[in-house]
């Protein structure tokens, strides 16, 4: 996030209950501002940057 000039919080969830509450059926998942933006694949750093730029 610092690469993009953003401040924010990053949290890694490993508890299956927490993951299911976020409506992610396939891991890995990425949630930005409460919205699932990726699920079911491991994103590369550049892919995450592109999502955060949008």
C-alpha cells in the first residue's frame, strides 16, 4: 500500500468462520472496503496494485 501512497489496514484471516462471513467460497480472497474483489486465486503483487488503483 505504501508503494501506491495509501494508508490502510491489511488483515490476514485464517479462521474459516471469518472467511465464510465475508462470502468467500474459494481462498485466497481479497476484500477492499468491504467488497470481495478477488476470490479463488493467489494474486501477484502487480495485480493487487492494479485493484487498489481502481
